[in-house]
C-alpha cells in the first residue's frame, strides 16, 4: 500500500491533513480497514495524534501513516487518549528528515497477551521504596507490602520493577529488576539516556527551559518505560507469542519503511525533538469525531 500511496501523491511534501484526506489516501485506507465509516474513524484518530503533538506535522506524512497502519494491523488505536500506541517524532540524520517512530505502551502488550488466549493472568508495575519485603529469584517468589495511600505511593521513589504472567495451564513466570538494574539497562542500550543527566534532572540541576533537550521517554516517562521494559523482556524470553505479539515486538520503537520493514532508531539527545507522546497533556487533545471537524 505504501508504494501505491507514494505514487498517488508524488514526492512533494504537503500538509498532513491534505495528505490524509485526499481521495487517493482515503480510498486506500477504506479498502484496508473495510468500509468508509471505519476509514473515517481511522483518519480521525491519526489527526488527533498529530494535533496532540504538533511536531508530528514536520514528520514525513508516510511515516505517520505507517505507524497508524501498524496499530491497525494489531487491532490497536492510534488515538493518544487511549494510550495504546504513540508516534514519536525524531530527526533522521541519515535522511535529514523528521520521521515518526511507533512506540507501543505496556498496556498494549498486556492487551495483546490477554487477547492471545494463552494467559490466565498478567501484570507489571513499579515497586516503590519500602514496599519490597523479599524477592527470591531462584524460586521466583516475591513478597510486597504496597503503600496503602495512593497519593503517598505515587510520590514515593522507585525501588524496582516487577512483571509476571500465568498461563491457562498454570505455568507461572515472574521477574523483578531493581531500579539500579533498570537504570544500567537504559544507560547501556538507549543512546538517548544518560544516568548522569537523569540524576541532574532529579537534583534540579537542569533548567526548565532546557528540558526539551532531554525529552526521551526514558526521562519524561521513566516509570512507564521501566514497566514496559521489564514486561516486554519477560514476554519475549519466556512467553508464548501469538502472531500479533511477534509483530508488536518486531515493530515496536521502529520507523516503518514503505515496504513494511522496520528500522530501529534509538537516538541521541540531538535526535529527539519532543517528549514521548504519552506525556502530552490530554486536556489539550481535541477529540476528532468526524472528518467535518478536521481543519
């Protein structure tokens, strides 16, 4: 489909709204999603994402559409209010263009796992300081006493991250990563993250006006990234993966090429141009219910 769309619209960069509402694109979308009504909903969700993150307008139209098509193939919504997938703008230094990278949330992994029918139970969360009583990695047994007060718990520092699943047949697997391990993991594998910078941000040494330079989701949504990382790691190593889950792991945190192949782009600080879409103030998101509302 991507190649056909490129041929239909040419290589000239046009506004995203003009691109997504053109006859050639809407017809192709309708043929993929099944009908005109669902096609209009699909387009409205993409427009809502672009409105929520204005920098997406600077990305190639095709990369934005490709993200949404991957979400559709996984039966997930691109609407940012649902928090299932996010489109993250980044600067591709090789092409000199801004492109949209698809990123699945931990909620999507849980949904896909449950949908597969293999899992009886699945969960992942951050463990706060003072909550962990003990963890036995040999027997994979954990004892936790959660802070009762939700507001107090929200403010408490993170001690680690826990994820577990149980199959329908009773097989159970769990894992706990200390916060130290998660920080080391992010520092090693994410070019956009630095433990030193993270500590400077925590200590208030980074000026508020300079925070845009450190807008990697590892900074802006560390807890959510930690939960997703430990869950994704557990599922990819020990979980039964449905076709949908395999595709999710393959396409997560990638830019999708015209031919459907995935290019993984873990960028340095200069490449990220806006915070993870998950932290966009949802009060600022205008819900688009029909094409008539598109400006």
